[in-house]
C-alpha cells in the first residue's frame, strides 16, 4: 500500500517535531552553549535552513522544549483529575505519576540547563521566569484541586507550595544524579514520596 503523501502543514509539523526531539537530545548532552544549530539540524536529519524555517534561534527552540514539557505535565495531571477516581485510586495514580515525572532524565537536564543559562543571559532569564511563573501557577492550581479531592485543607497558598515542591524535586534529583552513592535512585524516590504523601494523603 503506497504511503500517504503528507500535506505541507503535516510535513512542517513533522519537521518541527523532529527538530524538537533532536534539540532535546543534543542540548541535554552538550548544553545550550555547546550545541550549534547545525548539530541539532544534523541530528534530526535536516539542514540549517530547515531549522530556521521553524525556529528563530536556539533559544526559541529551547523555550519551546520547556513549554512542551510543562504542557505534558499539565495534561497528565488533568487526566488524573478527570478520571473520576476514588480517593484510594487517586492516591495510587498520583504516586505513579510522581515517579514517572521524577524519572525523566532528559527533562531534568533541560530544566537544569535552563537555570544555568538564565544566570548568564538576562534576556533568556526573563523568558524563563515567565514560564516558571506559569508553571508555578499551574502546579499550585492542581495542588489545590487534588487537596480538595482528598478533603485536605491547605494552610498556605497552593502556588507557594508549588515553589516548594519544584525546589524539592529539583534538589533531590540533583543530588541523586551527582552523588548516586550517597543518594541512590530508590532512596531519592522514597524521600520525595514521603513528602508528597504528607502533603496529599495524611
């Protein structure tokens, strides 16, 4: 059976998706400064021209990668809420989601790289800060919704808890990656799960 010919829009979307996937792999490995447009395009199997037909710069692609990761997390949390689960099943699904989100090595590397870049580049910092505030507000909103579903009252605003949770996850993940003998994978998960359970389940 002959392969369906892609429309121009479908072909553009496919090219953009491949460039994003290549960008994630290359930037996670080399860092943003160490990655060239040519590196990313070649990894995706395209030319430099194809890159600039989809992105204005490496920074634009990088921000889009971070936005996509944030959107994936948001979609997953919304699916859990919309599933109409019992409290017990909701606890189980949240724990499973938590472990999956925590285990994303590429995701962690990209967000860590973004923080380093923001320290050096004021313009990038402004763009990242805007995204981080959006991420905080989204996570804070879901924290409040999950606590409501669990009949648990919050003593502080969800958005403030979101900053705390983001900092905790990033910090534990950092020590797990850099000092795996001191904080092995399973120990790191146990630490995070203990705090997570205290927030939602106790």
